[in-house]
């Protein structure tokens, strides 16, 4: 940690032309990045340290330009190091929508879906698309989790068939520019406007992924009537070629896949002694898998129920 801070302070001193500032570590997310708030001369910044995966910085900077061109509210990039390890960003404050409750659910979803609609209109030609291989790879670790939790060989075989079926459905959905983790942790209120963060995984993906992320978050349970109303409006506003029933089916397939990916990822981190503060979220994501599979009338929901 001391070595990291020395490297950070050396780069900041050169970048902002001031060696007098405070560095405060912000909450750790499910990634290899670290975030810091930098305070200097009544001005604050957020610094991202991509010390293990500088390719993520390149993705972030590229996605930032694409999203800003589409009028999506994203933090301004102020500077970045030559090796792309450090990125200095506009400080949006601390009003992450997963920790504040001053806004009603309807208002939050309206604002979120407005930004998502803007994401849809990003330049599609420059974005990579997910593939069958990449989608399957995302749920490999979920199968490991199930084995470690004493699922039988027959159950593992059934889950293998299930995740292939989920990917088949996702590949047949309408592909749109996708944030890939469009949940309230990645939405910030700043000066009464909603901003989107952590968008380095922007790509072309199934339409259900981002909608599942925001409408069926692991921590927030919205009334079904509100979800239906919001989805109906979203369909009309964006001229999407699907009925509300078809869209709900897409979302549930995406919800099951997304939640399986996150359970597997968390399980790997926990075994490495990382992100232990999010252990309580594991059951929440398992419940989302169960919700999605039950809605889709998948018999594999019984296997997931045993894991709860």
C-alpha cells in the first residue's frame, strides 16, 4: 500500500502541479481497480488505479468518448498516465444510488432508463459484440461453485445444459450497446443529474442484460406493476421490436445468466480473500437466479433452491 501511494503521489504532483493534497481510498468494487478521492486546494478528483489491468483503462477511455458523443452523462476524464495505469476523473461525490434513499423508485428508474436509451444510440460500428464463447465463459465459475457446494453429477449436467440454453436465448435477442453492469452501484447523482460510471465493458450485447441489471437488482425489489409500466414506456420510447411479454422473457434469461456470472466471480474472489465485505450478496444473487428460472418455468430452479 505504501508503494502504491508513493507512485500515486509522484504522478499526481506532476499532473496537477501541486504536491499538497490528501488521498483517501474509496470503496473497493468487484474488479482489479482501486479508487481514491484526491483533495487539493478546495478541488477534488477521483483517481482510478488500474495497477493490474491497464487494458481496462484503454477500454474506459474509449468507451467514455463513445458515450459522451451519445450525450450519456459520464464523468469527465481530466488526465491519464502514459502507461494508462492512472486515470484522473471528475469527482461526482458520494451519492451512489445503491446507498441513498432520497429518490423514489419511479424517479430512479425513469432517470436510469433515460440514460440507457442514450447508451442505445452509441456508435454501434465501433463496438465489439459478445460471442457464444464469451457468454459461456462467463458462467464457467458458477459451475465450479455448484460442484463445491455438493451438487451431484446429474445436477451439474443439468446446469450445463441450462447455461447453454440461456446463451442460445441471449444470442437471439436484439443486440444493443450495453453497459454490462447497469445497476444502482454504477449510477451517481451529481447536481441533480444522474451519471453513469464503470462503463469500461461497453459492447454490443443482448438487450436483456442491462434491463435485468436495473429492473431486478439483487438488493432492490420494485413492485411488479412499476416494472411493467417502465418497460412498456421503454419499448415505446426506443421503438423496440418486441412485446412487453417477449421483453420480460429476454430479461429473465439475462437475469439468470448475469446472476450466475456474478455468483461465480464472487466465489472466486472470496476464496482469494478478496471482497469479503460482499459475502452477504451471494445469497441475493442466488435468489435472483431462482426468481428468473422459476419465472421461465425451468426445472433447474429446484437445484438452485438447494444452494440457498
